């Protein structure tokens, strides 16, 4: 039970980290190259 809760917490943290990286990358590309990713 404890191991599963720790793995679930790390999985949520990794997803949040990837989402923030994606947002910063999109802002960086739009500011430098004037490109729209979406």
C-alpha cells in the first residue's frame, strides 16, 4: 500500500514537471521563432 502510494505520487509529480516543461518550451519557441505550436 505504501509503495503504491509513493509510486502514484512520483507519477503525478513527473506529469506536472513534463507539463511545465512543455509550457516553457512553447513560450520559448513563440518568443524566439514566432511559431505557433498548436
